[in-house]
């Protein structure tokens, strides 16, 4: 069984390997587009040492020893680099069939696809389920209605028992939906492949030309591909009947929103009576906070503050602080900044 892995996030390092955004290049001469220093960083040296100790191999470079390709574009430094890596044990390299970077369509990093062969792993059993998107248009509903009418003309209740007719009708409709789904997937896959190929070609041109025109073509191709992926995500959300995807991982906000929907806004008044009137609720809140911050103490705060000796700036210090910043001070401050900032 072939397994295809898409690296779109960090994968914890295990005995067999790992991968993710290493935020450094292992070979500055081959994996960076800048013409600056070709010396490897200390992080790259540490990663290389760990790879040697654990017997790990960087898969993409192992399969493409002389190729140049990048997975990330830095907007700050306007450079390309290959920092998204997959490290595998040398004993697993024989199972790798392909390793390639995909276009940067959603993230600012290129996904890394690794195809491996695992013949001992059997594919999981899957059960067919109707895709609600198949009945999203009036044309598809009318087509299904026409198919049912045609079926009943040739397979009426007189031809067999009602339960057999019903089961056979479900099988016929299932075949109809599957055929339409396969045709739609083929068309959709071909469209995605064409856009990915176009985006990959424009990215390669951007690597070489590095001009505003090539960057604009990359952005335009990426937008077209994102529109297809967004539509695909909407279909998946409709199948899962999810309602909270827009709120992300903010569980507290989601819980409060759910409770607010389920329960009416109510408040106990001072007389222990429950009220849901918004005017009464606002009045109670105003009364509570006005009494909360009202002091009943007879202590004279001004007398206490007048007796304190509060430090104050001298006139000389005030003039020094208000003095304009000099050019020498600016140069000294810039010189203390980190390189590249």
C-alpha cells in the first residue's frame, strides 16, 4: 500500500524520522538564493550533528543532490530558501518512491510531499455516503427525479415485491451518484493539477527573474488555486455539518456563545426577583457599579498627599530629557541592533 504524506506542519522527531519548518538551511550554498555568506549557521550544525548521531537522512536532498529548489520566500530579506525538510532513517529510504515540493498555495511555505511504499498495510474499509453537494442545484434534483420516474416505469410494484423494488432503486441511484461524483472529481482534479503546474512554473520563473511581473503572476495563480481549495473546504464542512469552524480553537468564546443562545439573559434584582427586561438589567448594573466605586470613608486624601515628600525632576534634568535626539545617538542605537533588522 502506498502512503502519501503532505508536510504542512511540524512532525515530532521519532525513531524513524520527522520533519517540519527547521527555520534554517542545511547547506547555505545550495539551499539559499542570496549571495551573502555561504557559511552554515550554528543551528544547521546542530541539526547535522543530530542527524549523524541518529542515522537520519534529508530525503529531498538525497533524491535531488544537485537540484536547486526553495520552499519559503522571506518578504523581509526578499530571498528564497529551503527550510522545510523531512528527515528519515536510512533504513526507510528504500520505501521512498518520490519526494517533491508542491506550490505555495495556502501557506507561505511549500508543502513537501513524500510518497512511500508500505505493502504490508492494508487499505481501510470505507462506506459510501451520499454527498449533499450532489443535490445542491435544481438541475441535479430534476435529473434524479427523472431517473426515479424512468426506473418505476420499467420496475413497477407489479414486477416484484415492494422491498426488492426499493432496494434496487437505491442501488440504481447509488450508481448514478457515484458516476457523477467520479466525473466531477476527474474534472476538479484536472483543474487543480493545471493550476498547480501553472503556479509551479510561475514560481520557478520568479526564482530566476525575481521581478515584479513574475511576482504578480505568482499571486494571481495562487489566488485561483485558493478559490478552488476554499470551495473544497466548504464542501467538507457541509458534509461534517460543522457550525463552529470560523471560531477556530477559541473554546471559551464558543461555550459562552452557545450558552447565550440556549438561555435568555436574565438577572436577579435586589428583591430576589428574576427579570429578563433589558432596561431593568442595565439599571441594575449601573446601580451596582456606581455603589461599588463610591467611597464612604471620611479620610482626607489631600492631607495625606500634602504630607508626602514626592521626588521631582530638577530643571537641569528636564532640559536634558526634552533635548532633541542627536544624529550620533541615532547612529549608536542603530549600530546596537541585530543584523538584518
